[in-house]
């Protein structure tokens, strides 16, 4: 169940960050409300996940996948491009998450 909490926390963090861009520095009410709601729900689910997993592992997965998803959304929705070093860095983040999940005993399975 904790993986579900973490997955939904990542989803809402991604929604919140996307809405943050759309809020235009909190000048648009609708996206601003989505930001606050999404981040609040994300942090609540993140806290539930911490009952089962260490904070370092949870935060690495949450923030790492959030970065990857936001970069993809920024490309698809906001037409923002990344250069090769940025793409390589994101690839390394994904590799780190895989290493944590496959080889680390601190990530509960």
C-alpha cells in the first residue's frame, strides 16, 4: 500500500508543479488553487509513505520521478526543450531510482 501512496504523491506533486507554471506566479486563481490542493495532498501521502520507508529513499524517489515527469510535461505542454546534459542528468536520476529499488535493502519491497 505504501507504494501506492508514494505513486499518488508523485502524481499530485507533478500536477501541482504543472499548475504552478500555469498559475503565472499565482496571478490566476484556478491554477493557484490546484497548486495548493495538489501539494497538500502530495505531502499528506508522502507522510503516510514515511510510516513504511526511510525518508531518504522516499524523498529520492518522490523528487527524482517528479523531476522526470515535470521535464516531460514541460516538453509536451509548455514546449520547453532540454539540452543533452539535462537529458543525461535526468537519465542518471532514473538510473539512481532503479538502483535504489533493485539493489538497496532500505527500499521495502
